[in-house]
């Protein structure tokens, strides 16, 4: 569903590539970054929604957690200790900057994958061999 | 501690689940530490701006 939403922005690039000659690689890396970041946040949301039967609670908790993940890098602005660096590293926002510039950093891609992986593997479902879904 | 509690099936499965969560989070943490330490960067801009 998110990919379909993202595909609507392809129309802009159709015109850009028709009338101009932009470099396609930074564009592709930007899309990859958006897909990875959205995958991480969606994996967290899917996991949180398995903890409660109430959709409103799941939505509000997901919003809270994702908002926290977005603002975690603020802590690095006033603290340089190790715990602050770790918290800042956990911010999804900081891991998107390189993708937005057209730079593919392995640490940013691996961060997103390591958020998607536990979020998916802790969530019961047909894709999960460890925690199977209800048949 | 109550012996029956230690042998209870629920306790066993809770311990399995806790171990499972700890192992997965440890793998994710180690992967991130290694990724941060041995970062590889590919600059796709035409004039290698970054």
C-alpha cells in the first residue's frame, strides 16, 4: 500500500526525465531510503498492533513510538555522552539524510533492515516461521 | 520460590519467548555496531559531492 502511495510521485519524475536529463541514481537511492524507512516504521506499527486488539490504542502507540524515533536525534544536540550517541543512532530521521543526498551508506541501510527484521519476526503471521499465524 | 511455578508450562514458554527476544535484539545490536564501525559509502552524485 505504501509503495502504491509512493508510486504516485513517479509522475513528477516522468516529466522531469522527459524534459530534462537528471541523474537517475540519487533518485533511485532516495526511493530506496523512503522504502526502507517506511518498512522500518511499518514493521514497528505491525508489531505494536499485535499487542492489543484495539486499533485506536495500536494506532496511538505506533504514532508515539514512531514520533519518538524521529526526535531521538535531538538528544545529540545537548549531550555527547555514549548513551546520547546510542539514542541518536536509534533515530530513523538521522538515517535518512544520506539517502536523501543520494549517498548509499551501508550503516543506514543495515539500521533500517535491523528494525524491519525484529519488527517482522516478532509479529505472528504466515510469513513468520517462528511465531505462526492463526490457521 | 514456589517449585510448581518453576515447572509450570507457562513459565517455560515465557522463558523461551524472553530468550528468543533477547537473541534477536542481540543480533540486531551487534549488526548495527559492526555496520557503524565498518561503514561503506557509495556516492551516486555525478560530481561525487559527498
